[in-house]
């Protein structure tokens, strides 16, 4: 829970190794834990620019989008995630749940 110390370290890592996708992903996770979703999304986008098949970053993005009420976008990202990692149970469950919620919203 020493978020500020962790953030300082991860800031240094992304400065020293800007092409290391996992550093950006870890910082995105930390921003998420700090409930700074905009910064988390920015770091996820950087992660995906470096490693488009990073299914953990995609799952994180989908989760944030759903949490901030962008369910359609979240569903699209979950589908993208499952194209990379079809066996991801949390993604499968999220797609079923979101499909039902979005279908119900259309009625």
C-alpha cells in the first residue's frame, strides 16, 4: 500500500526502459489501484502500443471501461482479449454478463 513509493519506482523504470511494455502495464495497475483511471488507461494504451497482444492489459482496460460505465466499449475490448486468449474465464464471463446487460438496456 505504499503507492507513492511504488509510483516513484515505476516512473523511473518507464524513463529508463520506455520500450518495456510490462513496466507500463505495472504502472497502469498501480494507477488503477490508486483509482486514477485516466492515467491507468493512458499507460495501458502505451503497453498495447508496445505489445498489442498483452491480454492482461486488455483485460484491465475492459474492466476499467465497464467500471466507468462504458459497457459497449468494454464488451468490444473483452472480445479483442478473447481473440488472443480464448480460454480466459473472466473474459468469457464478462462477455456473457455484458451481452445480457446491453440487450436488456435495449428493451
